[in-house]
């Protein structure tokens, strides 16, 4: 599958993180939560303008849509 932004993955979709292309501050905040290159994520909530809720390594992580726009993922895993 092609690369896309995490914010574009539909609710219920799964993907693999290819790159965390956020600011260094956001990268350092996301890494301890498990959002790093190569990890699989499942999108639990993704509505048009709200926060994005994902499950990564059995942990729920909520992030703003702006942060999700900076995470590049590759399709269904």
C-alpha cells in the first residue's frame, strides 16, 4: 500500500508507522508512548475534525489532528 498520513487512515484501519515527521518536541513526546518507526497502529477513532485515537502496543494514545498529520504510515498491516 501507499504511504499516507495517520490522520487519513479511516476509523477501524490499521497501519505501520513509516516516519514521525513532526517537530522534535512532538517526536520526543510520542516516542515514549510507542509511536516510532516500524510500529503497528490501529485507529480507534478518527472523525473529521476531532482528535485521533489509536492503539499502539496495547496502549491507547490520543493526539491532535495536527500531530496525526505529521505521522506518515503505510496502509493496512
